[in-house]
C-alpha cells in the first residue's frame, strides 16, 4: 500500500492534466453553487430568527432541524445509490437498464414516503424526547416539524432526482432547480415572518412551498432529458416488483442507509448534548452547525465530480481514466479545504455577529468559533472519498468508516460533556477517524 501512496503523490503534478481538471471543475462548480444555497438558507433562517426578541425560536428550529436532517439524510441513501448505478450504466451505455433502475428507485421511494408519513407523529415524539430540550423550545420544535412533514414527498423526490442527474454528469440541472427553489424559500420566509408577523411557522411553510416548487422544476427537466437524450429510444418492456429485481439496489443502498442513519445519529447526539448545556448553547451550536453545513455542502461539489466520473470510468473499465479522476478531484478538494479553512479563520466571528444579536448566543458561539475553521481540514478527505466510493459502489467501506467515527465521537464526547469546546473537539475526531479509515481502504482496494 505504501508504494501506491507514493505513486499517487509522486505523479500528481507530473502533468498539467488541464482537460481532466477542467472537466472535474465543470462538474463540481454547479453542485457547489447549488449546495451553497442550502446552508445559505439555513443561515438566512438563523438570521431572521436570531434578530427576533427571543432565542427560543432559533433553539426550536435547531431542535427541529436535527430531526429533519434524519428525514433528508435518511432518504438520501436512495440518491447516493441511484447516482452510483446511473454513472456506471451510463459508462456502459446500457440505457434500458438505466431507465429501469430509475423506475425501481422511484417505486421504492414512494413506498418509503407513504410509510414514513404514517409514522411521522411517533417520529416527532420520540425524536424530541431524545433531544430533551426545554418545554418552551420543544413546543416550537413540534410546531415546526408538524408543518415540515407536509413537504416530505417533495424533499425526498427532489433529492433522488438530483442524484440521478449527478450520475448522468449533468450537475447544472441541480444548480438551476435548487437555486430557483431556495431563492423562493428565502423570499417566502422573509415575507411570512416580517410581512405577516409569523415566527417559526412562517419559516416552516416557506420551506414546504419552495420544496414543491423545486419538485415541479426538476420533474420538468427530467421529462426534457428523456426527450432529448439516448434514454428516449430505450424501451422498457416490463417492470418487475419481485425481490430479485430490487436485490442489487438493497445490497448497495442498505450499507449507505446504515451509514447515513449512524451519521445522523451523531448529529442528534450533538444536539442532545447541546440541549443539556442550555438553551443558549443549543441556539449557538445551531448557528455554528449552519457554518459546518456550508463547508460540507461546498466540499460535496468535488465529491459529486468524483462520484460521477469514477462510476463512468469503472463502467468503461478504464483504469488510467479512473486514476486521472482521483488526481484531479483530489487537487480540487485540497484547494477547497484550504480556502474554506482560511475563510472561516478570518471571517467566522464577523459572520456570527452579523447573524445574531442575542448576547447569550454570541458569547457561546464566539468561544468555539475558532474550531469551525479546522473542520475543512479534518473532514475534507472524508467528503471527497465518499464521492469516489459511491461511484465505485464501495458502500460497505463508507458504512464502516462512519461506525468507527461515531464510536470515537460518542466515547470522547461522553467524557468531555461538560464543555462545549470538548463537544466540538470530539466532533472533529469523528471526521478525522472517517478520513483515515476511508483513505486506508482507498489505497488498498480502490486505487
């Protein structure tokens, strides 16, 4: 393995690789811009609520978002699995099977959506009991979540179809769809809160309406794609709902589901400890987590580029192309890691002051803001390697990295639970363990 590592880094600057690097960048930047709109929305909501007369609204959204992350992330395993299948089938030019795979994922998604909605009251009750926020905060979170449940179908289908387009190496569709819906979301939230005098319910309704706007746009783009690509002539004669037809999906997606569930549990545990440390700490960490989401969504751009190109190269059975993809996406990732770290190191405290005017929250946030600047460094490789492993359909290794990362986070945070600084340090350890685990598997089995 040491020889593989040496060869990877020794040859990384051997050629300019301009064409390959440009392609990786052309796939990455639309995802970056689209993804940035999501944490920007969260930051906008935090700013809107952070300038109201009480911090309980921000704390309520923080608790609610911890559970909504379960919904988005819990269903996101479908998008990640579909993207890997799509990219490899595209490389093989097997358009009929590609179409069938999309239909199978859509059928599975609809079944899971209906099942989740039926059990959503229990999900909200159990989730808020676990987080255990103060009663007034729990009341606000309950209101927020009860409204957000109306948007679950749109949320899940949007995520699934964006995964499909990433696999098709068409990341610009995701940018267009997400940008329009998120701009509408910000406008609706501002109107509902400042124009109509609503609070947390206005934030929730604005998000739900924008999710369905996004769904209508992406369905239209899907129809256009079916009419203007090789998929138009791909004939699907039958659609089986037997286990054998869905078995490959479950084999890949089950590992991603477990991985996602454990990763989301780590965020729930983070919120639980934050709530134990007080409402102001919960609100401050809710604001700082928006910075983390901004970083992770930014770095997901190169992960998406690696994901689409890795699957395509494997589908074509082209090993030199695969390694070229690794090198160019690695270069982009390192560049973004250093840029994001420097950005939050210089401007982090200024953004905290801009987004919040509540003294108790500002004190809590500024005590740990320096740790945000290190998150791109400790977690960047994990995001990049996740993209490669999705494209390579190495979902088991992704699952194992999160298992060991969460165990380290849980164990260390348990002993440092009295301190918010300790909580954030243990959060860093989780991503360091993930990065090291995936890097080891990468050089042993994928590279």
